[in-house]
C-alpha cells in the first residue's frame, strides 16, 4: 500500500466515524423523544388535566394538582428571579462595564449556572424548611429563583453588551441621566434578547426536580397554599415512576410528555426569536 | 464584543461614584445604580451563603467524623450512625469517568462533523438536534433510562459484554454478577448521552474559531480533510475543547435525576460495573427527607458540602481554560 492510499483510508475512516457520531446524536434524540411520545400519548386524556390523584391503586386519577402547583412555583420563581437577574446583568454591562469586578461576578455567575441544582435544594432546606419544620411552596419557588438568577443575569449582560455604545452616547448628548438611557434606550434595544433569556431560563427551571424534592416536596391533594407542601409535575414524575403501579407509570410518561413538549417549544421559539432579531 | 478597560483595581463604591459616564449628581441615577449593584452582588452572596450554610449545617458531622476520616470511610450506616463519604464519592467518580470516556469521542466526532464534513443543509438541523438534546430535562433521561434503557441493558447489552469482554482476564472483574440493568454501567450510559450535547456544542464553537486561512494553507500543502482536522483544527482549539470537557465533567459530577432512577442507591464500593451503587447526588435525593437523626441529616449536609466544593473547583478550572482560550483566539 502506498503512502497516499494509507492517508486516504485513514481520512475516510476518521470522517466516517465522526459522521456516525453525529447520527448517533440524532438517533438518541429520536429514540428518547419517540419513546416519551408513544408512552405519553396513552394516558393523555382530558381527565389527566382535570382530575386530582386518586388513592394509590385506584385508576382514573389525574395530575391537576401538580399542573397548578408547578405553574404557581414557576411563576413565583420567575417573579423573584427575573428582576434580580435583569438588574444584576444591567450592573455588569453598564455601571461596571469593563471593570475587573464585573468580570469576576460574570465568571462566578457562569459557575453558578452549572452548580448542581440539588445543592440549591439543600441550601434552601436549611434556610426555609428546617427552621419552620414544614415543606412549603415558597421554598420551592426560592430554590428555582436561585437557579434562574445567574442564567438571566448572564444573558442580560450579553444582550446589553450587544447594544452599540454610540446609541447611549446619543442619548447622553441629549442630557439624559444614565438610568433613563438604560431604561429607555438600552433596554429597548435589547428587549428581544432579554425576553428570550427569560424564556430560556423558564425552560431551564421547568424541568428541575432535584431542588424541589425537599423544598416544595409533594402533595397528593389540590393546594394553592404556598405555605404548605406543593405538588409539582417533576416531583410527581419521580414519585410515580418509582412507584409500583402501571397506572402511575402511564401518568408519569404523560407528565413527561407535557413537560418535554413545553420545554422544546420554548427552546425552539427562543432560538427562532433570537435568529429573527439578530441575524437578519 | 466588549472591551475591557484594563486591570486597574476598583472597589464597588468607586464604580458607583466614578463610573456613570453622564450624571454623578442625579439621586435617582445613584439609586438605580445601587439597585443593580445589589442585584449583581446576589451572586457572590449566594455562593458565600451556600458555603457558610452547608458548613454550619454539617458542623456536627465535621466535628464527629473529621475531614479525611469522612472522605475515606466506606461505611454509610444510619442504624449504627456511622457515616463516610467514600462509597458515594466512589460512585460519583466511576460514573463520571466512565460517562466521560464514552461521551468525549462522540462529542468531538459530532463537532468535527458539524464544522468540517456536513453539507450546509445538514449543519443547521444537526446543530439544533444537539441543542435540543441539551434542553431535555434530566428527569426525562432518568425515567427513560429506568423504563427503556435498563431492560435493554439487562437483557441484551450486559449479557453480551459478559460473554465477550467478561471472558478476558482483567476485564472479567468489571462484569461480574447478574445483569439487572440497575447499576453503574446503565447510569454511566445515560449520563454520557446527557453530557454529549454540552461537550459537542462547546467543541464546535472552539473548532469554528480556527481561522480559515490556516486551514486553507494546510489544504494547499496537500493535506487531506482529516489531516487538517487532526493537525490544524484540533491543536488550534484544544484549550477550548479541554475547557468544554472539564465543564461537562462538572455537570456529570452534579447530575442527580438522570442517575437517581437507575443506580439503586446502594452504598458500597464494587469492582463490578453491573452492581448497584450510590453517588453523592443520588444519596442526597433519596435520603434527605428520610434522615431521622441529627447526625444523619448533618452527614447529608456534609456530603452536599463535599459535592459543592468538588463541582465548584471543577467548574472554576473549566472556566479558566475557556477564558484563556477566548483570550488566545481574540488576539
């Protein structure tokens, strides 16, 4: 075999293997999504959304309580986390722009994004559950908010940095104070980006289970009391999937389908929005 | 892109008084500046708070078991109230290393495919696929692992591994026991599927930063496509790829729900990959609400502290690499 053919064969094999790797990624996505879709469709009746869970082993229950609980926890987490994240990102990109301090906080926020979410759960447990002796929806919302803050903060910082500095100078030249420039010029320029960041952070926390396990815990009954244990879809999935009943398993699949579709929908929507706004 | 003003040392209060380019005397502006500053300091506050709270809560266990003793004690016995992190650390290490071994080649392969091989009409869809895989919540992976992957592993893959690799002298200790599907191997496979997207997308971004000119000069010398990837693209972007790998490792160490379903939470150190085990995260998820004594709960907080320190250091190293990579490429 000549040197040239050897090089050609080596190249062909290597490129073939990486093509294979790419299609393997595609394969897993289709496998997992297909599985969730097929198994989830089975239990996806109207009753699933309208009924509360029945006693263990009795069929016909739904997860209305978990849907409402999840919505409330996520909504309050968004209300706490988004303002702090957006304001924090504003500080890094505007008042502290280019400073070492801004760099350090930015790095720490990046690390916080990847810190195991279960640790946030233990942190909130120590602060909000142990002293009061009972689980609460507020604790769950706080845990999710803590996970949201660094995500929103970093995207806000990046999006504000994309707004051209000359735009601010134009506003300064008209005599506007900095806060007015930020709110009326910079935020407007970056609105789509910030909104997408918020959307993606909601998608991120909507699938979180670990930080809810011992903060909002679970509740088999319909509850809108944020001071008591609150059911959530993800924790219900965990409980039902680990349980012994086929009916529970079917409902866990259905709940997974709903969550997965919700998250994929938001993720794709967010990406399209960004593309539409920045890559025209 | 942002420009850094330089490395001068600045304190927060200086920033608030000096930085605002327009007005120093507007009280509302100062108020808004303080508000945003406080919000961004919440990150530092959170990290410090988590560290302090975890140390405080685990003080009972730190006092009783010490540091080295805790890390190297294998026992995890709620009845005799003896707790050690060794078995959970071992599980975390094995699943992380094994999943990285499986994920890195695939992830780099995907990145090579997207940047160098794929025709442009495939680049978009495959890229989106990878991003979507990263967006699927870990509990979905976990449940899929329990109901779909575990049976496949116990019925097909694990017996096949026993019949082939398990017959070899050294590998045989890795594949002893009855294949149940609820074990270290299954957990590692799920983890690797979860990690691939992170590693792949960071590697892709790093590959994309290789200047076209450098690649073209290699082609001009008669290099094949693979030689360009191997000798130009990968050496050029290795810092970024390495940062991505360490970042994914940090994620793997802290991943909870994807492994919680298929690991069995059995505190033991086992040489066989076909045995149930425990990781730090799985122990926390399963036992936190069941802890019935103060020392038990305190030991769990201690485990969380160990996990926090471990993943923080890993992520910090990853971030350092990524920053260095960014500086190198922007030059």
